[in-house]
C-alpha cells in the first residue's frame, strides 16, 4: 500500500489498501454508509455490516432530491453531529456523500471507498463535493475534503469495460497537462492497463493521484493552477449533458477539441497534437462528437470559470504542460463550433 497526504486538507489517499480493512480508518462514531444500487448488488454482505442508505444510479442521483432522501434517512436513523458518513462508490456517490456530509447539521466527518477508476484517480480526491442543477454539472457544491480515500484496485474488477475506458480519460488528462513520463507509460502499457494488471494499475493510480494532490496542495480552492485539471471539461460537460457519452468519453472529445485549439492559440506542434489524439484513440476513447451551437453557447455562458465576457480555458503548450488562457467567450464559441462542424483535423 502507498499513501499520499494532502497537507492543506488533512486528507489521506490510501492506494492499494483493501476496502475490507476499512474499520482501521473509521473513528469510534456511529457510521452510515452511502452507496448506489449497483455497488450494493456487488458488495451486499460487506455493506450489510453497516447502517446504510442506498440511492439510485447514474447522473440523475446528483440532485437535491437525492440529498433530501439521504437527510431524511439520516434523521430517521438517529444521526447526529457526532455521526460519520462513508461513501462507497464512484464519483457520483462520493460527490453526493461529501456534499451531504458538508451540510448535514453544519457538517460531519466523512471518508470514501472509491470503487471506479474515474473516482480513484480524480473525483474522490481533492475535496470537491457537489450536485448538479438541471443540466449544469456541479453547479451547487463545496470544497470539503474527506478524511481518507481508499483506492483498492481490486474493486475495479466489477466495472463494465466502458467504465474502465472512461476512467482512463481522466488518467490521460493528468498526463497531458503535467507528466510526459506518464504519457509514455500509458503508451507503452496500453494492453496490460486495459486488462487491469494489478501492479501496473496500482502504479498508475499512484502516479495520477500524486499529480492531482500536488496541484491541490498548491491551490486548494482553484484560484489558479488547479484550473488546469479542467482540461477538456468545459466542452466535455456540454457534450456529456447532451449525449449518451460517459464523463470520460465526453472529456476525451473536449480534450481533442482543446488540443486543436492549442495548435492555433498556444503553439502546440502538429506532431504533438497528433500524439495526443492517438493516445486517446489507443484507449478506445472518442475524439469527435456532434454538438450544436446552442449547446456550446449555453454551457460557455454558465461555466464556473467564466469571468464576465471571457472564460479561463485550458490549453496545451506541449505534452505534459498546460496553460490557462483567458479567451473572449464569443471567440471561443466560434472556434469550437467550427471544429465541431469540421472534425476531420482531429480524426
């Protein structure tokens, strides 16, 4: 097992620890475990040892109604300010659990057992918790870190193949913005990683989490450097909310579009741009998707990174190095729409 501590959040990420050892990390408090229906089906005997609350599956659980359901269950079960919440699931469950823990009776301590690759390398790490507002992702939320996150690679074996690929979208993002060696590692070990070879997966998760925790330690509230973690997400969220693509698939398309913009606006070389697109395709992630001008306009105008008439957009200067560029929304919209109409350059 390897552990990474986020100093300014007093949060520890435990990589390679078995979820079965969870009681070593729980305080002597009444603990309520929150999971979705899929996780309960896979780990029923484990979950039944806890007071638990089961919520639905999919992006639809990140709503006020889910929060209200959990709060009602907690009150019915006698939860108080000394209770503890444990989220077991992917990024959606962790988001909702952390959000409820942050607001219930003005705040409870909480931890995560992260069960998806997407969650282990990104969503459960860094203290962002939130819910959606209509089609707008994570529009209502808080910064509040879990005390711990258990990232057990053995849990990934129950994931559908498509969800594994989706998780690799976020891993690849970390390589693009911060670590060319990780980029090469992903290129060299594609088959073994897609087959979830345990030792390589533990190494991969550790490297990805190290990148994110280093950024979070330096910028816990996303005032500067942490914005780079949103590479591909501005357009990705627009696509995700208007298609049947998963989060990682939509972000992959967003990264491909941002890469082509990086050639024009940040001097990214065409050969490196092709390497970026090639890696996404090696992991069977999409690099094009039709999206309407209206959708692009709606999401740019409501994006959390908007500042009056401009938006902080993340681009690549080279593989392993990203920049934050303030771009007028009208300029960005026209460029993205043109790329969406003519996707040939990124195929």
